[in-house]
C-alpha cells in the first residue's frame, strides 16, 4: 500500500509540472542561501582554527593602546621588553614594530602604501614572531642580522598586476620611503591583501628607515611549559602596571592571549552567521507558505479522487500520508536542487574572492551540512503540507463524491 501511495503522490506532482516547479523553486532559493552562508561560515571557522594551531595557544600579546597601524603615541620600549622577560612564567619575549610606508619599484613608478614590519633577528624571537604572523618563506631567504637594507615582501608583490604592473623579483632594488633596499625573499600567501602586501625588514633597518630607537608596537610573549597562559596574562598585567606606575583601568597597554583573540573573532563570526541565516530563513518561511497554498489547491482539485479512494477502502491515514508525501517530496527536491546550486555558487564565489586576494575565504562542504540542508527542506515541506493533508483526510466520501 505504501508503494502505491508513493507512486500516486509522485504521479500527482508530475501531472502539474509548472505548479510543482514554481513551488520547488521557492524552497530551492531558501536552501541555496542557507547552504551558501553556512558553507562560508564553516570555511571561516576552519581558517580561524588553522591560524590558531599555527600561532599556538602558549602565547600572548602586549600592545600599546595607541597602536593603529602607525607608530604609536606611547610605544613600548626596550626596557619594557626586558622587564617582561624577567616575569615568572615567561619563557621568551620579543618585540616588533609596524608603520605605514610608501613603496615603489623606482622613482618613475607611482608609489603604493603598505605596512612595514620591523622583525627581530634573534633566531628564537624571529621564529616566535613569524608564528604569530603566520608567515613562511616562499622564495629566497629570510632576514638575518645585518640585513638592514634588505627586505622580504608579501606574496602579492611577486605577481603581475596585483600591486604593481610588473612583478618584483629577488635581488631587485626598490624604494621604501625613498630609501633603496634589496629584495631577498617573498613570504607564502596568508590569504588577504593587507597581509600579503606587507613589507618586512630587520628591526635595526626599521629604526634607520623610520628614525626611531628602541620602540615597539607589540610585544609577543611565550609562556613556559605547564604555565597557564590566562594566569600569566593576569600576572603580567599586574606587574607591568606596577612597573609603569599606572592605575588599574587607566593603563596605556593591553594584554591579550591568542585564545582570547580567537574567541572574540569566533563570537563575532557566530553572531554574523546567525543574522545571515535568519535572513535566509525568511525565504524558507515564504516557501513553506507557498507549499501549504499549493497543497490546499491540490486538495480542492482532487476532492472527487479523495472520495473515490475512501469509497474503495482508503483510510484517513492513507489520505493524510499521500499529501504529506507530496509536500515532503517537494521539500526534498527543493533541498537537493538548493544544495546543488548552493555548491556551484559557493565554489564560483570562492574563485572570484580568491582572485581579489582573499584566498582564506573558502567554503567548507561537510556531509553534515549537505544532509542537514536536504533533511531540513524535506521536514519543512512535510510540515507545510500537514494542515491541507489533515483537511483532505477528514473529508466524508459522500460529500467528496458530490463535489463539483
């Protein structure tokens, strides 16, 4: 009997192809939007988790509150760094500086603006700083002590028409703030244009270019093994505040663990995902209403058929099941098509986004997402058809057969 009901339900839908297509289209759009948004959200979460793994959870960051891409008004100093290194629980610490600079291949080329990072040359300190910045050499070599007039560039400088019309090359001498420097390496792509257009120089070279001495934008601290990073963060805040003779709440510095930074980003990402999905759900609600209307129309059109089926022995639950199957099938087909179209749009969108330099923004297609979206669409369809199905099942055979 169940096979007969399924066959009858599908035959009824294929008999009204235009109506079936339009109803399916409405749920397709909603599922496509949800699938696309969640896939990008999951991709971002994966990226954040990967970055977290690269950075490590044993580090924290001390930053001047005035830092905003330029040299801070109240920079951290070498004395501050040495004090931090002596705090109990600190395994190692390093400082680095960032400032906005202009860069050009030669004096005849229009300059571009980028961030210059002053990197430590001590092997351990450089490794820790590179972990935090998630950079690795792609071509050439890394900076070392004495490379004051040498630089390493972000990956986009090695590609044509990304920063300059012609790609920059290893060994080429270019101008940074009108000072001639030599390119010795390129870092691997990080995944966003701002980071992939950074310029890296030794801290001593940074001091010469920017005319500063023993100043830092950020201090990076690694905790000793078996030391709780959160506890160390509080200890540093307390002792550094006393060292600088500042009151709690009036400090000119901030201390954050990398876990806190990642958690903040994930919270923002979570809220954004919820907002976007709620917007997409509006179209699903509209499609559910559309399915309900379609099924009510179908019930009216097949009133006599319902009467005949009941007259030859069909029970109320059989009639109910027919219309629930129909509405659920509409949802299922819309879900499959929505997921398929969402996959194509997400993949195409990722390629377009990557071409603009944001390679980190990739969708993640998990089995749970695919099955979940299709199942959700099927359930929405089935629930949307319950009321019309209930109405159909309660009809009396005599009244149905008299219906014109």
